[in-house]
C-alpha cells in the first residue's frame, strides 16, 4: 500500500468524485485492485484508522467508491478505445485527405498543363496562321485523294491569279494540269516531299513557275509549298542569252581574247588570237602566253606580271611586241584583268589583245612628221605663229618670227597682234581673221606690217585652223615680200618709162607668137598704117595683112 500525503487527499477525493459528506478520512492508502471489466490494476481508497465497526460502516461507501472507480476506469477505457478509434479514423481520414490532396494537386497540375497546352496550341495556331498568311511562298492545303484545294494563303492568290475562295472550288488538275495526275499518284504512294518545278496556269493564260515541296499531315491531307521562281527563270534565261551573246561576241570580235591560268598558260583563246599569232587554237592551248612575246620584250613583260602579283592591282594595260608563227613581228596592246580567289591569291588572267601595228606605224610616221615639222618650224626663215583662235593670243612663235619682226618670243607670248601693233591697218587684221574663220584656210593674203623698229614691211600671209589641246588655234605663216614689192614697184616704174618712150618713138614695135598672133603692137609708126597702139593685139598677122600678101 502507498500512503498519500495529507496535503494531496483533497485532490484525490475530488478526482474520485468523493465528497466529505460521504467519506471523512484523514489518510488515504492506495491498494491494488483488479477490475473485472478492464482487467487492469486500480487502487482502492481506505482509511488507515478504520476499525472493524467502522469498516463495516464504511462498506457501502467502499462499494460505492469501488463502483465509481470501476466506472471511472471503464470510462477511461472506453475513452481510450474511442481515442484509438478516433486516432485511427483521423489517420485514415488524414491519409485519405492526403490522397485526395495529392490527387487534387495532380488534377490541378494536369489542368495547368492542359491550360498551358491549350495556350501553347493557341499561340502555335496563331503563329502558324500568321506564317501561313504572311509567307512569301504560296501555301496550299490539299486533299491528296482527289487533288482538291481546301485552303490557300495570300501568296497563292498572287501565284495562281485566283482568290482563295476560287481556289477552294478547283483542283490541281485545273491549276497545274501538266503532270498533275502523275504527281498525285506519286504523292499518295511515295510520301514524296520534294516535287520540283511545277507550272501554274493563270486565268489570263500566262504561266508562273514554282518549286514545290510537300509536307504530309496524314494519309489524306498535305501542305503544298510553292516558291515562285518565274523571275529567276527569266533571269537565268537572260543570263544564258547574254552568255551566248558574249560568247558570240568574243568569238567574232576582231580583238583577241584569251584566258590563262596562274602560270600564264593559255586555257582559252578566241579565233582572233589564232589570226593574230598564226598559231591554231590546238597549238595555243597549254602553251605559255610568254612564248609568243618577242624575245627582246619577254623579260620585261614577265617582270610586269611579277609586279602585278605583288602590287595587288586588279587590271593593267601594257604594249609589247609578239612574233607570229611565220616570224612576223607585230605590236600589240594587252588589257589584263587579274583573277583572284577569296584569299586574294592570283588564279588566272583574262586578257584582251589588240593588234596595234598599224597604229604604231602611224604614230611613227606622225612622230617623224612632227619631227620634220618641228625642224621646219624652227629653221624656216618665214615667221610662223600659233595663236588661240578665240582670244588671238600668241601661243608660240618660231625664230623666223624673231628674225623678221625683231620681237623675241618672251615679248609676244600671251599677247595679241593688237597689243604689239603689228598690223599697219587694223582692218587688214580683221579681214584676215574673218577669212580664216570662214574658210578654215587662207593663202597669199597681202598686207603691210610693222616690225619692232617701226619699219613698215610687206608680207604674204597663209593660215589654217588646227586643233591643239582640244581647242581651235590658228597657224599663220608670214613671208617677207618687201624686196619683191620694191622690185615690182621699180619694174613698174621702168615699164611706164619704157612705155612712154615706145609710144612716142617713130617706130612700129610688135611681137608675134608661134601662131602668128600679135601679142604686142606699139610705136608712133602705127599711125602710118592707120592703126592705134594695141589695136591688132590678139589678131592674126595674116588677117591684118591680107591686103598685102607680099
């Protein structure tokens, strides 16, 4: 037995629902007691000082207490069982709740996934529709079983010349009749993706060409994607025509054209190269281009090629000589285009070769002519002047001008004839210039000019218009005829004097030509014949003296 402290007795009594009216005790002893219902160990309340009589008096109370204890412990038992059951129920409810929550979360996740899928599908559908509508390529939705168009985009309208609604009423046999049946069979059998070039027949009768690719959706539907290449085909056709034209041009031009590899070996030559060099096309191919270069020029020509390789130039022009197969030397001008790869490395040359032999001969003759002119210009005793036709300013004067006029070239270059006052009469200068501009050339224009000393001299001018430095100039030559003029004047005076003497002398002076025609008849003696001086000039002597046969 376990004695309970007195201080705890009220608490124990209260817990056991024992009032002081029912039991007054000063001590409590806890005694083991087995419950018939629960089989568990309980404790009995007793009073330590109970006597026999007192105990018998207390039996009803003890039974009451025991019953209460048993009831209490039964309640505790059932409460415990109830708690266990409740705990089990709670665990099951919790477990089920967790399962439901887990399922709910799964459902939420699935719903979210479905929503995302729906959103993505909507976005994808919008993107596809945008791609479908905005694509520059024509896109058709086709029923592979019958070739009917089920849908099409805006580019398809441009390609076919028909609206989408019109296309939905048509099939491939109408829009692309050429080979449509075979294409449809092939699509159904082979799941072909690349179709190739297809001709679309438009309502106006024109055709468009497109590269068609098929995207299979299922066994019935497919997308046809058509890329319009009509313009490209036109361009390709034009390129082919231009290439043909270019080749015809290259083959038929008078100028030689050839291609060479990076080692300067001929890889292509047009017929003009054969004509120029005397070698056949078969002989030229795989021959070095330097082989036809004249031996004296070959070394420096090779240096030029080497310079091109190191300087980075893309084209160049040179002149050199070649020796033909027959040994004839010709002058040529070569325009070279240097062909390089992406890295800048020379991979070949394309060259135009022109025969300039005739031009070189002309240039040589021109140089010789210019040299002769220069010498004649410098050594001529006549005054030679080159002046600007528009301003009249002297551009060049020769030494003969200085000798004739006394003006050194530095005093007249850049000045006009007016500024040095070389013409005695300004009207003569103006007449001379007007005649030159009108007729482009003047000969034997007589004038009087003033030299530096102020002396007046006679001159005979000749002039012509020439092109110099891209502008018209006047080349004038002045010959001093002062002595000739003075001699003519003296001769005229002598002739007048002689005429006076002959006319007044009592003689007849006549001159006959070989035909007996009078060329001169002078003298005072003519009056005895009844003739005047010069009267019978131009008449035959036979006619004049017919009355005097002797």
